[in-house]
C-alpha cells in the first residue's frame, strides 16, 4: 500500500485483480469474478458474477462490463424448497421453483442498452451440507428445469402456468432416470385467517397416485396411519386456532414431504365512518430510513405522503436506505358474502383489517402461502399495514379480493380513504 500510494485496503484487491487479469489475458483467457472484484475498481475486461443480490451486476452492466446474474436468494439451490422442519438442511430461507422461474436476469433498473451486458444467469449449489447424491438430486430437481427456462426462453414467451404443467409431466421421467427429484406440494393448503366458525379445505395433488396422511392440531401422523388418495377434504369446527400437518408421498417415489398450515379464528367489526365521504385509493406515508422494522417508523422524520390508486407503484429510494410504506384506509364491501383476500407480493406486506392481522409480513407467497377468508357484511372495514418497498414488489399487486364464487373485485371498487 505504501509503495503504490494506496489509502484503503480495498485498493489492494483491485491491484491484485488487475495484475492477474493482465496475466490471464496474455494466455488468451478472460477473467470472471464474483462481484467483490468491483471493490476498489474493476479490471478493464472482467466479467462479473453478481451473487450479493443484483446491485453488483447492475453496477457492472452500467460500466459496460459483461455480467452473469447469480444472486441470493433465487439462484442458490442449497436453500431448502419449503419452510418446514423435515426439509433437508440448507442455507438461507426457502427458494421454491416458482421463485427461480420468476427471476429475470435483465433488471428493470437497466436501460435496454445496459441490459445487453447481462449474458445470462447461473444457479449455485454448495455441498458442505449435502452428503449424498440422492440429497443433491433432491436439491437440484425440479428447480433446474425452471432455471433452464428462465435463461433459454425470451421474457415475453415465459408462462408459469404452462411451465408448471410440463414440469409435473417430467416427474415420470425423473423416475425413469432414477433421479430423486422433490415431488410437488399439494394444492390448497395455506395459512388462513377467518371469522367463519367452520373451515373446509380440499387438497389436490398434480401427480397421479399421490397419497397423503394428515393430522390436526399440529400432531404428527402415526407410522401405521393409512394414507388416502387425493383429493382430500378436511372439515373442522373452528373456535380458536387449528394446526394441520400433511405428509404426501408418491407411489413411484419413496419421498414423504411435509406441509403445515395454521387456521386462525378472528372477530371483525365494521368501522364507524361516513361512507359517503370516502375517496378512492389508500392513504400512504413513505419513509426513507435506515430502520429495518416498521414499529419505529412513526418516529421517522424523512417521509413523503400521498394516495395509492390502481396501478400506482411506489419505487424504492436510491442509495443505502430502506423504503418503508405505511398504509391507511378502508375496504368497502357492497354485498354481504364470503371474500378471499390475498396479496400478490412475493414477500408479503403486513395487512390488518379492524386492527386484526389478516396477512402476515415477510412470508414468501410460494413457500408460505396465506389468505384471509372472511364473511363480510355490507359496509366498510378499517385497513392498515406496512411493507418494505423494493425492486421486486414495486410491480406487484398489494391486495387482491375475490368473492366465494371466484369473481374478482376491481381495485377501484373496494379501496378507499
């Protein structure tokens, strides 16, 4: 550092990378490095593999360097595929095949010219916790199919519903090839908040011959419990909280995967307000802050306020800040009925109705699906909540409401302030 007049240790890394790049180039090769090589200055012709999120890759692309996107969490297959105790141990929160498929290497933050420097994506798996080939195959398949499609299929041709059906069809090939691919989850099991006094859930499975054992109140099935074929209907009188555990296996595979869900009973009251004076949209306050949790937000001084209408997007602040959004308003119900309330955010916001939590924050909608299934009378209900705005959820729907019939309500018909 003294000889080269460096003032910061990061300059030493850059010095080394640039020297070794010259050597590599002299042998007719090109240097590729993890995004740490950005620190202290990037070597002239280096390609960057962006793993610490996308920011390193975005920075490199703007500098007109080739980039391979390989970010946490979506591109790390050593993460478990579900958030339950009996999944094989792995690093980081769950990464489902849907998260892999939905990843887009060419960030929306890049211009079309800058995006040309994104060569593609790479999945990673670190094997210090993977002791056997069966375990490795379980972690890789079927996520690698989603990886192939996201890198080989133009963005405009991607269709997750079409891909899902073709992925399920591949499970018989996995069996033919003796690959220990993780079997799919059953459909219909999710955490539910409800004010109904009885719950009825129908579980289905995409693989023929799949069978399941289920238990209530978070008990685990006994070894001699007989498995039932899908579909399976669970009915239960609900007074407080009900836990459900479902073990699924497939006759062509010896795996047994676990899914769990909690059904919670709540009471809700209508808000006492003049409906005639309500205006469309939700009121919001956006905080530019270093806070990592929402309870401290009301003490923040750096904020802007406004009204959130259909298709409005709250973009995150640039720089080393968190962008917290605080919401206030009402849900307006025009006809008494059963309603299903969900969020399309991949990482869920916190949503409260009548100050009762109906959507819990920080849950991934694929690994920990959740919904509020509520019988609501005509009138208005106080709605509040928080979420951390980022590049991912800035283009997703905050709150979605359907009637029991499946009819979708229009955003402008039910959100007011």
